[in-house]
């Protein structure tokens, strides 16, 4: 330490504390005497009885430490005070101990007993701080004590102490790596901890001590995912980074099917423009080959289904993109970049661009990562191009990075804007930045063929710039560009030859000389003259220039020896006596090679080939290319070099490891099938609710009912049977119910929801039959339960068969399924009773057993339930399902619920009750019919036989496709069938007789107008076009005020799709919801749009050729939206 | 994680050091000081420096360098973000973050650092939690402290563990319960020579000052939340409710905090409140040039534009300037070549103008690029995006709080290219 700094320190020390100067004259604060004097003084104070004196002394000592001054000689005096009663003194003594214990190990041991006592203190904070200090004392001899203390603290009641224990683990590990095994045990124990306070710290300990023990994470994976949002920010970063690695080892690459296409396709678009001049044929060939490989790839590929745990991770990290902490945002961004399916990665762009407004250091790091990402996924950042524009006030390093990103983002469409920006940058006063800009222009020119000439011209203009650095940089870049097509640009070469008189920057001179030498055939007259000039100044040139002069001479000698022979000789002679041995070497070598002598070897005849070989044009690449093999956001990525302790991001496994390792309860099944996977999820549920530490029976029951309603509203399309979709919706509902439990702050709210969720159960009976069937609203819950069960039973059967098939097939599948359903109905009844028992048992066993195809879907029960849920939850679920669905348009299905109507009451039907609902599926035997699903429940004591339809009394044009006769319906059983009715696009009722073997019942089915249509898929533009054609009489507009619960896009969508069988049309504006469908019989278009305004005002527009339908539909939707 | 922290002033003096693991010699800073020497501006010092045994990650803030020493892999943003938190904490405790303040409160800063990190891993970074451990100084207390010789360390250990709501301290009591929200919007823009907007966006922030007793649960809703394109929240905000209902529901920390920041979704429709007519020219032959700048109101929504200030970094070759301003006053620092014209309130009737001559160093070539103008301004009682707070509801407590919302529009990085 220098004398002056010591002096400063001391002065600062006394002034800082600002206390009376205990016999210490500031004037004598020299280095020689007063150190000892003052320390004596401090010792005295420490020994005194007064706490205030002790405190003062400690403060001065700590101030010394803070300044980096040595205060170690006070150790004995300080350590005595470790047991001081005064908390303030104690704290400062702790601070001192932590700093100097390592240097004074023996004395430090004196304090240990105090800490051991502290570890038993009733106050959790004292326990924690004792452990903190004890573990911070880096004295090897106390390792066993530390180990013991950590173990004890790991099972402390207070989460705060457990957190401190987690912190202590890496400290002990760095002190004594031998303890690793014991420490891993503690880590394992703490990983199972359920509090958010501990999670971050223990994962940090895990990362430092045993990052390779990925197996410890399995059991805690789901818990960590679910806790994540409530963990403190720093812990989030560590956990997310660890989970990224974990996911890379446990899940399959979500892009594996696309990876082939992506790499081929993406690269092609990028380089394709390079060689568009004369390589078209080649490209064609390439393309064909590519198509072939694509085709084979498609044939080969297995259906990829994302592991639900993988999805869980992606979903639970996404909201953290909104964190205020840049490190958290970056952590999520890298997680998405490394783990998410290609289509979903885009969400991170916005958040990263937001960080660009943060401190310049944050910008610096973010830009580095964006630069890497923008090479792989250019499209992601393209919309934010302007956010990377450079301000003159940006620090140079930021400017250069922004430039890098801009260059990466450049493509045919935006290149003109980018070049215009670059033009502004070239005028900057910051010369490093200008040089970087010129490089960037060069890269744009190589990558994008169309602008190559423009860029080249621009760069040539820069050659007349006054600033030499600019000129030099331009020369270097032009050289690279010219190499691509030298024939067309001999005038530029000539122009550059003239520059040799002026440019002094060696690199630029060397570049010009190289160009002239390389293309001396294009400038046969000038080249020898340049050589002549250069020969004159040879001795004064820089080394790289000299080398290029020799090269030029050699090349000219080979092409034009008549004119340049003497000059070459001269240059070579000069070089022979150069100071630099490289130059002497080069001269000797070249002389031997080109000047024919008798001794010259066999090589000289190849001289021309050697020197004038065609050189490949340089590829101007981004320095950030392929940097993504480092985990983004890491220090190693930033430095582009592996930092100590960096954990390599593993490649995706070929085959997914057993996913069941993450199950917390050991499942009894062993085989892995898709069906089993679903069941695993069931097993998880109790775990989730447990993880919140509140697993009362009511709690889980609640979550179950939430789940049930959630899965229903989430998909609303149970029968459509696309496997993956229903899986997703199931997850959504899971998360929703978890979330409720998770957020402790929302408890109050949750209670409200609980109440709401419970209420509907008794009310559910009257709700569905509102309207025409009020009279029948007697008790009938019993039959319904029965019916719902049997329905779902059958659903399950058909679904489980189909669940393996792919999503794409869902279209045809639904048809198949209806057929299947019929078969099932026909054949199932006899085998039912035992199964049903099974089912019941299962239900009782665990309330959490609900699945997407479980009893829950019984529409009659669920619809009202849903209505009673707080709209927030509904929209929550909606929102989730929508975000997940957005990916594939085929999954945009009406998310409404199926309303059930009564066809025949139990009493009038003498024990047979019949209900029907509109299943909203295409009726496969006749596409012009509306599919009506009919459920028979036999609540009589005897079995009903030969159920069939007879004697339909129909309006003209209406048709009925009867369901196949049901031969036997045993008592207490339920069966459902599908029949098709062509309503002729009218709401007239279809009347017919329902016959059993003994009786006939007159029944009628009257469709609500919303069921007379079926959804069609349209793009926004098509929608607008069609809407434009259906103006005037065909358009009905209504203003309305949305009910409070119904405000918000999701609520609107849900209500409209419940009211009418329409599909959502994607729409750019979020204030407008559009829906499209066509009538089933005539196929006329039905377009609905709801534009929401402020304060719940909204406007409903219905366009339909059939005015009657339009008017009725408006009425129905209005009612749905304002009810 | 973070091994050590050094605070370094612009002249390169290390005035505070704190080690969380084994002591790292301060000679490690030499690498940094070397890089600092090389850089023209303090901002140009690379934030991450690789030395043979350590990695140095530093930030430059409030004219101080916060330099941390790292030994193993750690996300750089993690460290940078933490260092900024340290600076914010100092600011929060002592009113400003500067060398003198740190030197005056050396012990307290040291203790705070001790609390903030444990073994290099962040322990308590929430100001509410820290303040419970170490009380911030107040004038009264510092007087009392000098007299009685006590310090600011809490004399009673906090017993309640704020584990459920880590950002809020327990047992808050106020006689006047009040909650104020400032909606501050900044316009970032680049205008080109002709005044066309090259790039413009609105960034906003909702700053809150909440002094409410007990455990209030607040819900803040906007009239037009759809304006908000991208948001980031204080950890207290419940993400789920925002996603589903577009309301901010939160249990606030005690005191001042940033509730949310947002980006407004209005790609090209940003109202630019002022226009700038400028001409800066240098003559090729003579060694001088002219400067003429006029600022006028453009789209101000009927409000007055205040605090207008034009900052110009003049080229290095300028020798002296001779300007006259029709309104406000200008200052010019010949060392940094920084011209600041403080206009004040913008009067639409009489537009402020600054004109005069610039003289260049003799023989120096004409500067190639005209300097760009950085504009500062603020408009009270206006959120330029039109964002409006609808209502603030409080649950969980019985009393009726006093509520207030203020809107301000400012210029952010508002640059006019010339």
C-alpha cells in the first residue's frame, strides 16, 4: 500500500466517524508513528466497559477494513468482544471476524463456542447469523463443526435458517471438497424443501457443489417449475439456468422434425441471393435435392409430442419475461432460445428489446446475445429493427454491437432502410465506429447480391474521404468485394491504383497492391507503373506493404516479364538486404521460383499456377456465428471462451429418458404409452397441491373441481379427439388450479372462488334446462350422474384408441370417431356393469383423478359451473388455452360448452330419460346435417329394448338420419348415440317418435340458431373480403354494453362460441373479435364481429345472406354477451 | 459468484473494498485501470474484462465505477444487475450515490454490502428488508447518534419473518395513509435533418409512493390497458391477474418503488411535442461556421412544454463560440465542447432561437458530421400516449387512503440529426 493512500485512509477514517478524537491528533496522522499509536488507542477502547466506546472502536476498525487497510493486529482485542451483549458491537465484530479469521486461525477458534451457542438461540435471525458467520470463517479445523451445524440448520423450523444453511454449503465445499458426499445429502434434503425462500439458494448450492448430479432434480422438477414465479429474483436466475440444462438432458428436441428443414431452408434463403447470377441451375438442383431430403425427413419423422413437463417449464417461465430484473429476463430468453419450439421463441424478442433501454452495461450484454440469436433466428428481431438504430450518444462498444445486429438483420426487403442508416453513421466523428460501419456495409454487400453494386459504389465514393482511416477501411472492404467479381470492376481497380500516392495506412496500401497483383490482367498498363513507384519507396514501407510489393513484382514478372523484369530484379535485390527476415526469406523463395536458372527445380514451371491460382472469395462472417454453442447469457458466451466452472449445455438426447422419474408417487404401471402418460399426470396432482404446503381435503377437492371445469371450458371439444390438444387443455386447467393455490396473496380471492365453485352444484339442475324445459326441473341429478359417467366411459374408449394418432389427422378422425362411437354404443352395453364399478372406485379413491376425458365433461354439470366461476378464472383458462392453441390453426375450435336439452323426462318416459345436445361435429354420413347427440338413461328397474326412431313428422325439406336401433338398455345404464338432422337452415322443430319395445313417445328437437352452422376457417383478409360483399340488407349491427364479467377478449370469444358454432378468425387488432361459419344446409356464410370499445361498450355486426338467420343470431349473441 | 467489490472514483482511486470470499488483492484492479486509461470516455470501458485469474465486471454509474471480481462462470447480467442494485441502495439510503456519501457512511455501506450478499450470492436486496436490518440515517437520528453514541443498526432484531411478502416490511403504521402514482412517459425519438421521424417510441414507467398502514392489497386499473405493448413489473405484481384482466394487483412495498415499466404500442403514431429547425454549417475556407436553432411546439395536446433544453456535443475542432439566445441562457464548456441551451418554458407566440458563429481552430479541416441535438423537455399533466389510470382499489385494510395520480411526459433519448 502506498504511503499516500494510507494517509488518505486515515484522514478519511477519522473524519468519517465524526466523533471526538480520543487523544488522536489528526495532524500526527502520518504513517510512521500513529498506526501503532492509534491501534493502541483502539485496543484500549475495545477493552473498556462502555459499549459506546467499543462501538466507536469497532466502527473505526470496520472503516479501516472497508478502505482495504490492514487491521489484523487488532484481532485478539476484537475477538474478545464476540460475546458482547450489544447487538451493534456484535455485528461489527462478526464483520471483522469474517474478514480476518482466515489469517488468524488459532485465535479465531476462540470465538467458535459463541457461534455454537448462537446456533441454539430461539431467535431465528440469531441462529441464521451465527451459522452465516461460522460458515464464513475459512478455517479448516472447524470443518466438522460446520458440517454438523449445516446438517442441523437444514432441518430447522425457520425457512430463513434453512436458507442460510443452503448458503453455507458451497462455503464448506470450497473449504473442504472432501465433504462433498455429506453435502450432497444435505442438498438433496433441502431440494425437497417447499418454501420459495430456500429454493433459489439450494439450487445455487447444487450448481456449485454437484451440478453433475442431475438425478437429484427429477423429483423436485415440477415443484421448482411451479414455485419459480414466487422465488426471489436472484434465485430465479439460478434455477432457470439449471433447468435449461436439465431440460436439455431429459426432453426431446422440440424442433427435431424441423431441424432438417430449418437448416436447409434458412441457410438457403440467406446465401441463395449470393449466387443468383449464374448459378441458377445449381440452385435448382440443390433445391430438388433438398426437397428430396425434406420428403424423406417427413417420411421418417416420428410424431413429436412435447413432454408435459417440458411444456410446464416453458409455460411457467414465460411470465418472468416481464420481470424488472434484466438477469431474469435474459435467463428466460436463453431458456426459450435453447428449449422452445421454433414457433414459440419469438416471444422473447420484445422483452430483450425492452432491456435495450436499460443501463449501457445491460445493453452491452443483451446486444451480444441478440447478435448471436439474430443469426439463428433473424425473423424474431426483424420487427424491432428500428430499436437497434444508433444514437450519436451511445458508447462506441454499444454502437458496434448494434451495427452487428443490424447487419445480421439485413435482408432484401429492409436493406435499403439499413443502408440509409449506415450512410448517416459513416459521417460520425467516432472513427472506430465508422470503420465498423464500413465493414458492416461490406458484409451486407456480400450477403445480399442485389445491393452489391450500390454498396461498392458507395464505398468507392468513400475513397475520396478526407479521413485516412475511412479510406483505408474502405479499401480493405472493397478488396474483399472485388474478389467476388473482378472482371466488371477494372475501373475501380484503376481508381484504387491512383490512391497509392495518397493513402498511408499500411493495411490499405497492402490491399491495393494485392488487388493490382491479383488482377493485373485487367489493368495491364497501370500495374507496371504502380510497381515502379513502389520500387522507389520500397525501403520506407511497412513490412506488410513490402511483402505485397514482392508479391506484385512476382505476379507481374510472370504475366508481363518484358516490362517488369528489371523492376522485379531491383525489388528482389532490395528485399534481399531487408532487416526483416520474413522479407528476406520471401525474396529468396520467390527468386528461386520465378527466375529461371539452370539450377531451378521442378517447381518453377508451376510458378504461374502457384501465384495466379484462382482464389476463393472471402466469406464475411459475423463474429457471432456459432457462438450459441455456449449457453446464452453466460459469461462464457460473452467472452467466447469457456470460463471456469462453465457447465456445457448438453445436446438433446436421441431418445427421451424415462419421464416417470419426475413422478413423486411411484406409479403402479410400468409400461409407457401415451395413455399412461396421462395417468401420470393424475398422480401428480396431489403432489402439486401438497407442494403448497396446504393439503386439506377441501383444498384438493376444490382443485379437482376447478380442474374439471377447466378442462371442459379449455377445450370444449372433448369429442374432437385430437390427442395433443386435449392434453394441453388438461394442463391448462391444472395450472389454473395450481396457480390459485400457489399465490398466497390471492387467498382471499381464492376463497371467493371456492364459494363460487361450490354454489353451482345444487343450482346446476335448473340452469341447463332454462327456457322451454323449466317445467321438468325436478330432481334428476341421479340419472344425470349416471349418464355422464357412461358417456365419458365411452369417450375414453374411443379417445384412448385415437389418442396416439397425430394432431393433423384430427379432421378425419372425428368422423371416424363418430362411427366408432356408434359401434361402441351398439356393442358396449353388455360389458358395461363391471367397468362402471371400476370407475366408481377410482373416483372415490382420488378426487384428483380427473382427466380431460374423465367424467367431468358431462356437459350438463359443467356448463353452469363454469358460468358461476369468477370470470377471471374463466378468462385465465381461456387465455391459456388460446395461447397454446394459437400455434396450429386446426386447433382453433369453439371453446364454448355444449348445452344439453331435455328430450324426454324420466317421469313422462316411464323411467327412460333422454337428453340431447348438439355435438358440433360434422355429421359424417351427410355433411348437410347437424349432428345431435342423444343420451338415453334407463332409470327404470327393467331394461328397455329396441330403442329407435319412428314416424318423423317433418317440415318440407327436413330430413333425419336416424341412429341405429339400440337393442337393449339395461336398467341403470346410459348410452348415447348420434343422429343427424337436416333442419334446412330453419329453427323449426323436428318432430318424431321415440320408440321402445313397449311405448312410443312424441318428442321434438328444436335447434337454437347458433347450432345451424358450422365453423369454417378463414384468414383475416378473406374475412374482410367476404364481409365487404355482405353489406346492406345482409348486415345487422347492434350496439351493446358488455357486462363487466364479459369484458375482455377471451370472455367475448367464449360467449360467442358458446352461443353459436363459429370459429375464431385471426385478427390483428385485439379490440375486435371475428368469427366465421356457414350454415349447415345451404352453406351460406355467417360472419360475426364484435368490436369492443372503452367502458364495455361494444358493437356487434353479423353478416349473413340469410337474413332470418342473421336476425336470430344477433339476438342470441346479444343475449349471450349481456346476460 | 461475486467475490469482491471495489468502488473506484473517476481518477482511479479505490476507496472501498468488500470481500465476500477469500480476500482478493486490490492489484487485480490494475487490469481495469489499464482499460480505463485506454477508453476515451468512462462509458467506453468494457463492462467485462478477462484477466488471467479473474473476470472483472464493472458498471459506471453516478461517476463511480463499481467493480466486481468474479472467479467462475456466472451470468454477467446477474452481476451487472446486482451492482446497479447496490448503487440504487446507496441512493435510497443516503439520498444520492456519490463518492463523498459513501466515504461519509463507510461503515454503514460496508454493513449493507455484508447483508446484501452472502458468500457472493444475493441475500437481501429488497430495500424494505434491508431497512429493517439497518436503519437509514435521518437528520434527527444522526444528531441523536452523535450525542448518544449509538448507531443505525437496528437495536432489536426483527422477529417477524417477512417470508410471505419479502418486499414489504411488517408492522407499517402511518397516521396519514396515502398512495401516489406518477405515470412518467418518455419519448425516445430520432428525427432526421428534415424533421421526419426516423424512429419514435414511448416508454413509460409508473412510479409509486405508497405509505399505507398494515397489509394493503391494491388494485390499479387503467382505462385503456390495451395501449400497453410490453410491460415489466415489480415482483409484487401478480402476473396472472395482469394477463387475464389487465389490472395491476399487488401488495406494495413500503415507500417509493417502481411499480411497472411499459412500452406503448403505437408504432409510428407517436406525437412529437416539439419541432426543431436547425442549421449548422461550417465554411470550407474560413475557419468558422454558423449555428441557428429554433425550437417550437408541435403536438402538445394543448399543454405547455416546459424545461426545454438543447444539448449539443460540438466537434472537437471548435475553438470558441459566440451565440445569442432570444430566450433562456446557454452555457458552453470549452473542455468538453458541450453546449447546453436551457430554454425553459416554450412560448408558442415567440419561438426561442439561438444563433451565432462558431470559430474553428485555425487550419483544422471542416468537421464532417454536424453534431446532433439532444432535446430535453417535460410536459406536466399529460401522458403523451393517452394512458389513463382508471381507479385504485384497496382491499385488506379498513381505512380510506388518500390517492393521487400524476402524469408527466418527458423527452427520453430524443435526438435530432443535423
